[in-house]
C-alpha cells in the first residue's frame, strides 16, 4: 500500500512528531510511506521512515482553527497562501511524475485541505484528513461552510486526535478518533548539556515542566506570572522550560504577522522578563532537546496553559513517565484528561488559577504520585504507536475498499 503524506509545517512540532510516531510502525504493516513536506527540521524524522520524499518551500494552507482563522488584519495571511500555491502545484506534479500511483493520500492537518484536494485530483486516490487542531465554528461564516463542504465532498475519512477536536468538527461527518502516539525512549547518546542543567536543580523542589516552542499562545507568560505568585509564597518550586523560539521573521512578513497577532517568537522577551522579575533562580530556560524522555523523568508535574483550549502532546508524553498535568481547557474529555484523577484543569489566561494548581501539587505530593499513576494508565491505553497504527491502517483499508466499490471494482 503506497500512502502519500502531506505536511505543510516545516519545523518539527507536535503534529509532525505525532505523524512520525504513527507512521513508523506502519512500515511493518505493508505500508510504503511517501512524503511531500515543507523544508524544515521535521524532514530529518520523515526521512528515517520514508520510502521517498519531496520538499518544497511552502504549501498552501486554509487556516480555520480557533486560534488562527481569518479575520480583520489576519486576512493578510491569505497573501502567504497565494504565494505558496505555485510551489504546492509544482511539488505535487513532480510527485505524480515520479511516483505515478498512490493508494491513499493523507494530509497531516485539515489546514492542508487545498494541497489534499489537488493531490486527490492528480492521483485519483482517496483522501484521509487528519484533524489535529480545534476547528473554528461559526454557522454564519462562509469560510466555515466552505471548509465543511470541502470535507464532505473530498475526504474519504476524517481522523481526529481526540474527542476535544472531534467536538469541533461537523456532527454529520463520520470521524475516527485515533489518539496521538508517543514512544518513551531514552536515547543511547544522551544530551549531556541538558543533563548537566538538570543536575543543577535543587533536591526536594517541585519540578514543574513546560515543553514546546516558546509561543505566547502556549501560555508561557501566564506560567511566568504564576511562577512569581508561587515564589512569593515561599514554596520550593522550580520551573523547567524546555523548548526554543521558532524561525525569526523579518521585514514585511514580520510586520504582517505582528499586525495579524500571529507573531510568536518571544524568546528574547521571555529571557529579559525572567531577569527583570528576579526569577532566574527558579525559572530555568533550558532550551530544546531531542532527548525529551530523560527530561520528563526529572519532572513532577507538566504545565500546559495553552490558549488553544485543548491538551497538547506534552500532557500524554509526560504521562508515560507518571507525570500528572495542569491543563488550560474548558471542557476536558476523559480520553485525554480527568480532572482530579490524571491532572488538574484550569481556565486559560489565568495565572492565579495556574499558581493555585501548582501550589496544590507542592503541598500534596501524594496527589502528584496518585495522579501520575492514573495519567500513565490512560496514556498506555490510548497512546501506544503500534495499536494506533493498526487503527489507522484499518482506515486506509476501508477507504481503498470503498473506493473500489464505488468504481465497480
């Protein structure tokens, strides 16, 4: 079975890591993975598992998430999508000439619906759409209605990463819920620089972790404000910030993203704030690492105070190391988080509530251990790559079979 994976994000992030985790075991299930991806760090992982791959400068997206849907000056982002359209068509034409036949097309986020539609037309193959972000819902929006129509008309299957995401998709569309996956693996060559930083932490302090790119929308400054509140109480808590800034935009692009509220590179600002607020002794900017498992093993609690209203990858990744979580989510579903059992739920953009949750764990270490055990059980049930790969393979088999039936084969 030849499956073409289309990923419109270049930097390695949660979506690309999730795709890598589920595709890797599929190669043992008679799946030949082919990739069309944007130039970036994710390709280093895709090439480990790809039968073949092609890269391009950019792929056209259709942003319609709760965070980045088009409105006001954010319509400027459409200029980027128009600019990338020729690159999108060109790389898919090259893929068609080189690979000729593809059995299934899989786009790694519904934002890639336009490349997915083009690929479906070129290869005459069924399209599987992965929904990883919460979709923006507005029944009066032409954009929302357009996207729903495209999904209904073009997607042979839609896969959501959890019930939170599924709840934002049209109720009349059949959706397979397949959790993201993670392999808790300690690298044979450890990140010794990171381990040296971790070895400098205080014995007995509560270690609160944050894992991800340093984006304002992920609540990193909310965590900074919460750290100030916690420190003022005298509790022994340290904050482990693992991750870095993304690519630095310049010129007209930087101006447009800033006006649209999409500029996210805040590493310099965060570093300065930590110093000015006098938090350098507890708020540790550790930088990025690929040896993430060893970092999770040093954490007591992981914080995910994102503005996206959904649990992210660090929640279940840390859970494999029996680490409970603090998550900013309005209505958690039990397939990802159970309040008081696998972690604590807080409102988004609320440093005070975040600080209170941290202090609860600092004062109740038994809860850290109890919720950590429960979190691990939940992760092992829902997030194993091999079992999730089998579920995804069943989706591929179904859409191929349905396609043959529709064509009278």
